[in-house]
C-alpha cells in the first residue's frame, strides 16, 4: 500500500512509530476530555486524523505481526468513545436539571 501524501509504502517501523504517536495522542485526548478541556482534545483529534487516515487507508495495522498495535489503538478509541458518551450523558442530565429549575422558577414567578 502507498500513502497518498508521499506515494511511498510505509515500513513496519514507520507504522509502529506512527501507531505509537497516535496512541499517545488518543491517551492525551482522553485525559483532556476527562478534565473537560474540549478545545485541547479537539486539537489533538485534528493532529491524529491524518495519521489515522494514512494507517487505515493503507490497512497498515492489518499486517502480520502488527495486530497488537491495532488492538491497542482500537481499545483507546473505544475508551475515548466511552468518555465522550459518558460526558454527553452528564451534560444531558445537567440540562434536564436546569430545565426543571427554570420551570419551577417560572411557576413561582407566576404566583
């Protein structure tokens, strides 16, 4: 497989380095999301996207012997999705509390 940007095939070592960097970016993104630093997490996601696209488009992590890298990357991506889903639920719960509070205030002001 060849990358679109360089029109060359990545070596296994290049794939390992790229996957390690993506793992680092995903881990940092998860930590930023846990601290509610959405801007920081988005910057990391933008940095990771072209690398992830290259690895996915070239199916580099499907090469024999690189399955552990693929599995770790998938695991981090799943963890990232869980953190996002959890925070989405927290935000939805807080919005519902705010709506309930506003309704209550509205009833009091109508008295």
